[in-house]
């Protein structure tokens, strides 16, 4: 078989999809995997870096470790995507593909929230988490806000996790009583599809004296007055602002002609776009699941199965169910788990496993198993 499956983006989706195709075809397929970065980082590791629980180097996994048959990793910046021709141009050359998979994730628009760059901090980028590693220890008293600035955003539990881990950090440093913590979220509950998880988080907030501000977004920051302006024009004073910036598709995706209403639409059944031979998976799509690695991974499995069925002319795989499990840090070294299914029933449904040391160990194994599978480390 002489086919080229070109994969753009080496996050959860791109890594899982290339691993499945490599396992299925070995070196029968040509599998170029392109990403502008030289390393992979689990999204949840940013909290470890931000709060000084792990050094930055400890959470990076370099793509040079990939040793999967057929997979050729290329660290290159993508400059254009032609979905009709299935042609991709990078700063190093041009690639033509029989099958094209776009898994480039979501970028951040820091300028979309006035005052964020000048008067706040964000912890969703790796660089932002590294900066906060130096900033958090200097916060000794005053008001801290963890605030969402726009929807959709990656990993809906992350703002809650940040608040609970900030509580832990301040407590360990002996300054918690001098500080206030608020969480501003655009939902009525921390994790809407899983009521039990939301109840557990709200109970944890109440126990730790963390204020939950529901159904609101942070529209702007006023650095001169140290206030966050919410979308109803109310204001919250702050001394430390930890923001979740607006998300958007990468510029090269926006200019490709693939997007509608800001994201790439795909078939829920198989993650195909409207362009023949072109798939999109993960955060770059509007498929309807949260923007989180585990859902990108699940979508990659269905897309890979669909590609295999097309190449081998076999039976079509089952449709994507939008199911996934998210781990939630509760502090005190305990982790809970939310299991959610978005498409199988009439509405999204979720269950919750209470936080414990056992689930924390399960989360560690989740990461370790992916490092072994994708990188062999």
C-alpha cells in the first residue's frame, strides 16, 4: 500500500491517530506528523509547573523520541493549508497527501480581553504557567481571581482546579487567611454535564472559603484600578488575576477556508470535513465535546478507524460517542474523575468518582501510559 496520511499537529489527537495507523499498517503507510514545537506537554502539567510541583523540564516529552513505524516527525511551521488539493506548505517545504488530518488545536487570543496582558496573568499557555511559577510565590495578601474570559475554552474543570491548588499553595505558605479567592465561570455549575462533580467542587469551595461566581465572564481588566469588569458591567477588585484567555483556531486554519463560525465543522460520526479525504479532530473543531485532550484522543480513534476502513475497504466503524474521562485536582494530593458521554443519549450525561489518592495514582498512570504508547518512554 502506497498512501500518505499527513497529520497536522502532535497533540493528543495527532499522536493517538498516528500511533493507531502505525500499529495497523507499520511502514506500509507514509505518516508525516508536523508540529511547530519540539516537545509535547500534557495540559494538566501546566498546573504542576505553575504551582512549583514539577520543574518545566520534567513535564516536556520531546518528539524526537517518537519511534513508530511509518511516522516521520517534522518540526516545521505550517504556512498554508489547501484542503481541496490536500496540500500543505511549511517553512521547510510542501506536502501532498492522500488523506489529510487537521489536529492543530486551539490558539489563544490574549488581545481579545482588554487589560489582560497589562494587568493579569494566564495559565493556559506553557509560557504563562512558567511565568506564574515566579509570580504566585510573591502573592502574600489580597484578592485572587481565577476568571474565564470567553467560551468555548479548554478543560472546563481547570479554573476550579487552579483555585483549589492556589488554596493549597497559600495554606502551605501560611498566608491563606490574608487572601481571598474567587472563581468566575460562564456556567451555572462548575461541570454542567456531571451534577455530582459540580456538587463536590462547590462543597470543596465552601469548605475552603472560595467564592464561586456563576454565569459570568470577565470582559476586561482595568490594571490602573485593579478591577475585573464582568460581562454584566459589575466589577471585582483583584490583586492577582489568573485568566483563561479567549480561544480561537490557529491563523493558518482560519485562512484555509475550512472554518464556519470560527471552528472546523465535522461529521459527528467519523470526524470528516466537507472536503473529501480531509479530517479534523480535537480542539480545532466544533464537534460538540469539550476542548480537552481526552476528547481529542477519542475523536482520533474514530477518525483512524474510518481511515483504515477507507484504505482497506472494510466495514465502517461505529460512530463517535463523544465519551471521555477528565481528572480533576481537588488539592491535598487528591484527584477526582468525571466520566461524560455527550452523544449517546438525548443529552450529555456524566458520573463522578470521588477524589482520592487512588484516583491520583490512576491519573499518573494515564499520563505514563500515553508516554509509553506515543513515545516509547
